[in-house]
C-alpha cells in the first residue's frame, strides 16, 4: 500500500491528529511526522463523539485535506469510516479504512468496508472480548478482503486513572490466533499523552506490527482528545526513544 508494508520487519508508524481541523494543522503535522519517520498519516474527518454537541469532524472537506497532505508528503492515509452512508466517499480518499471502537461489531458496516477492497483496520470494541473481535474480523475476511489489521485501543475496566485499560496481552494472543498484523493505539489506550512513550515501548516489546499515535501541533487547543495527543516535538522524541527498543525486539522503525 503506497510502498508501505505492514507486518514485516519494520514497525509501521501511523501518526497524525485525532481530528482533521484545518489545512494548516494537518499539513504541519503531516510534514513533521513524515520527517520523524512515520509512513501513514492518521486523521478523522468523521468523528464518533460521545456527545452530539461536540465537534463531529469536517466530513468530505477533511478527506480532501488528507488527500492534499498525502500528495505533499507521500504518506499513506488512514481515516475512520463511521457510517455505511459514507463508504464510497471515504474509500475514494483513504488508503486504509479505520473502523472505530464504537462500530467494532457493526457487521453491515464491516461487510461494506470489506467489499471496497481497501485494507481495513479494525479497532477492538469498548468492551469486546478477543473472541468476539476475532469473529468481527472474520466478517472482513469472509467477504473477500484479506487485508485486515487488528488494533487494540484499550478496553473499559473499573480503572479510572486512565481513560481505557490498554490490553497489551492482546498482541501475543492475536499473533497466536491469527496470521494478521496487530496494531497498538496508545493514545486512545491511555487517554494521557504522558503515558504514550511507555505504552509504545511495551507494544514494541510485545511484538506489535504498527503503532497508531495521535499527534497535534497544539494539543491544548485540539478540537478532540487534547489530553492524549503528542506535540510534534514529543513525537520526534518518541521515535528516537523507540528505535533501540525496536532493535532489541528484532525489528526496525
Ligand atoms: C480515534 O482514533 O480517534 C478514535 C475515535 O478511536 P476509537 O474508535 O478507538 O475510540
Ligand atoms: Mn482520538
């Protein structure tokens, strides 16, 4: 996919803002993450917000900005497919379709995503068991699409110190139960930018094939998920810190 392999020796880094907010915000982030070594740009144009009164995403305008960022940087694009109504539109722009935690068992959406033929990143549901997650993944595979990525993004537990509880044990379990690449999202996983570096190191040690990381030029002013996004400098520093961990795990970044 645009020269990027996921599931090989190199750990694929997907980075970018939680939401696409503006051309300036997205392009600044895209250039910075590309320079630091990311190969995929993330950014939500359709956002699954808990409250209907919060920012819902720029829609197609956001997709167009992602396409512009791809043209300028060469990064591949991952963005969330929120609804069956948007399948064709989102698939026209995206290189990878992200299915969010809140749609993890929306089987009709999974089938529609599979049928586009684009790679699909399937997040784990908020309270989804691994067995249920694997079966949700089967909906993609059984509909003729072998390009499936599983993404652990934390599950809901009794713990409130973190936004979610990142289940790193999912990595070796999924590796055992499937042949597919496993992605860790430490940003939704912890909900706290100060924990992202440690979560990434743990993910690399566990054998994750890719990391999906939220990065924003000014997290304090972000329109969504401000508390968990890294700054551009923070992301560059993370990449430097991760390199020796990747080597120790027999991988590269
Ligand atoms: C996101 O990636 O910004 C997101 C909404 O993720 P999740 O579906 O894991 O909550
Ligand atoms: Mn987010």
